[in-house]
């Protein structure tokens, strides 16, 4: 596979690593009992600890620790029995403590890996350096007033898992797939709600470019991207920017960048010359975090079936392709829906591929058009199963099934009801179809002559006419066979 | 390690503390004497000694994941020099 991009003079390779910030799905914050609920009125979920009032002491949330361990196991990573909380010192209006409690030298989770699957059936492993626990900061609103910034500390102190990848990623698409995969694992584990719009999941992207085979180039970090689309746009823009500098003889300055979502451009953050002097040191308010092997084993037992296991199961049981199975397992709601649908009738097991197609193309597009998702789909998995059974039994054609699905979607009726009420059963009776074809042939003598003179394309015209007469209900295969037969006899 | 004028200025800036020349001199002396004093510890051979993280040998206390409704905004904003509709208002931070 060629992942190179062309500059004016040379071909270049992107080298990309991601730092993903995932909010732990918990009731209370990492070191205080304040609620983590999203969207509450400003500063209503701030304890004296979160506001960094003098004399307050942080007390760690046991559940958040367990979720970090659980996530580490889901990322096939090493869980560290001993980890330490450090203070990362910097000044910012939404950080009342003047430091963020994070983990530096001794993170709770060490090296791991995840696999991403490509459309062509190949896959690739992305290595994970570490996962550590840290506090989220508050939220600043910059655009409400020309001279003020407004600060809401509700998010301040919510537990974050920072997941750092090796620079194993080579294209914007891979970056998107990697983030989707992490999101999927988090959602199966139920350790993060994966809501990128609300900022529960966001990423910083490190990117550099090099000529193939060269050493890594100097990298820039693009901060705080909260959608896969923006991540890809930002990477593309930033890679082009770096290539232009390098090809015109310049050099890259290591910098922290911001991505402007309306212009699609990156620009360096200002006032950052001191920013990287965080003066980490162990937080004297917190003892080291120790987790016994026994506790880890106990958490292991709570790990549900993860997307990769489920994917392999689908491939084995239903003979699906790697790609189909990965699309199906990317979101838990999709694999749940598929499971319910295919198990609603024993015969459907032999038509798994059709079930996949109907979920991922027809149903998905209807849901998207109506701003719904599988969890609130008006078509239940069992009803979709019934529809597919009607197709596989040749009771209705695929084309009619699409119309039936739309009616199911808008009325909530079952496929059977709709087919019976509207008399949509496919015509498979040979005699009936022959009769229609005879009519078509005798109605269009000129067309028949042209067809016989070699204009093969006209076959479609006859099929269309015959379908029209049967209101689309004729079995297409039988229709085609009889039609060809009859036309050739005219000769 | 020796603290000089540049270092003291850097530390002061990182800590958002303004020092005049006289104060800088005082702090250079103070910090250097503290560092000298601490440096005596280098005389101790610490090879194969695990760093001590805790003299009480107690373990990190943990709490259950229970959220307490704080409805805190009035109390939290009480000391704020400037506020608006439940938000802290601070001089514009442009990034």
C-alpha cells in the first residue's frame, strides 16, 4: 500500500501519533464528590476541592481507578500495580489549583495495542504507549464578551483517561480509524460514553513528515480536536504546511497548534514559550496508587465481549468478511441489533450477508435521513429479520422490499402485514409471467426486430415493460429466463 | 546546581510572582543556601534503595463513586472579583 503524498519536489510520508482524552463515565469526579453531569448550570457542580480552596484534600474515586484498569485490559495493555500521581504545573483561568493532577513517570497502564481493519481485508496494529489518569480542566468561553473570558468549573476535576499511541499512524484515514476503534472499545467496556460532541472524547494529534526511510522529522501538536472529520482535515492541512516549508528549504519549528474549524487551517498557539516547563513532581497530597494482582483479576472477570472477539465470532459463525464483521462490531448497538435480528429466525443464519447489507445500507440510510439511530429505530431487529426472510424465500423481490421497509419505518407495521395488505407477493407462477411477456412482445414488434438485429441492450426495455405490467412483482430471474427464451424463438 | 539571575527570573515568571532587583538578590541567596543544604544528601549512598514515598506506611484512601448534589454556584462565586450569570469573569485569555 502506498501511503505517500506528493509535494512539489518529493514524496513524503506522514508520521502521526494520537493522545486521546476520554472522560471516565462515573457519577462523581476523580478526587471529589461533585457530580459529573453534562450541561448543568455553570459552577453548580463545584466542591471546595474542585475550586482549590486552601486546605482541601483530594480523595480518589475507587470506581474511576477500576475503569482505567478495565480500559487498560481492553487495550491489551500491561496494568501497573504501582502508579503515582504528579502535579503538572501551569497557570490558566480554568485551572483553579494552578496544577493538574496527572500521572507522569508511573502511569496506571503501560504498553498495549489495538488493531484497525481496512476495507481491502488487511489490518494493522497500532501500539499504545500508556494510559494515565488525570483531572479534566474547567471550561472557558472566549467568544461571549470582547474583554472577558467566562469560566465554568463544572468539568474541573472530572476523571480523564489519556491514551497515548506510538507514532504508528501514517495517513489521516488511519488516524480516524484508530480513534473510532478506541471509541468502540471504550463504549463496549462502558468506561466512557464516547460522546465527541459533548467533549467526552477528544484528541491531540502529533504530526511530522519525512521522506520515506528517513528519521522522524520535527513534529507539531494540534490540540483538542473533537471530531474525526476535523482530525483528518487538520492532519491534511498541517502535513501540507510542513511539506511546503521543508521543500522551500526551511525547517519545522516544534510547536503547539490550534485548528480553526471554520477555515480548516492550523495556527501556532501564542504565549507558549514557557508552557512546556510543567515542573512535574509527585503530589504530596496523594499516596502512590497500588493495585493488587487479585483486584486486577477481579476486574478482568467484568470485561464483556469486545469488538475484536465479536468480530472473529461473526466471521466464524456466519462466514462474513473481515470488513463486514468489523463494520458490524464497530458500535455495540449495531452488533446487538444484528444479533437480535439474525437470531429471530433459524433460517436467517444462512443469509447473514443479506442481513448485514440491509442493516448497514438500507436501514442506516433511513435512520440517518430521519436523524435516528438503531437504539430508537422504528423497525425492530425482529421485524427486519422477517423482511429478510421474505426476500430469501423469494416471496418478495429486493426492490419491493425496499418500499416495504420504508412503510415499516413510517408505520411500524410488520413486513408480513404490509406484503399481505398490499398484495406484494412476488409472482413466481411461470404461466402468469409467460402471459405478460407474450403481451409485451406482441405490443412492441419493432423493438423485437431491433433486438433480434443485435441491439442486445433492448432486453432491459422488455424487462422493464413486463415489470411494469406486474407492478414490479414478477420474480426477476424467472422473468429474465422466460423473456430470453421467447425472444430467441421469435427469430 | 546554582541559582542565578536568569533562573530566578524564569521561576518568578512561571510562578507569576513579580520580583524587583533587591528581592531577586535575596531569593538567589535564599534558594542557593537551601539547595546547598539539600545537596548534602548526595553524600549518602542510595544505590539499591527504593525511594520512600510515604513515611506513615498507610495506603491511599479511596472513596465510593457517589455524587453529592452541591448546587454550589453561590458559595463558589462568593469570592470572585467579577462574575456573570453564574460564570467567573476573568480578563480575556486569548489563544
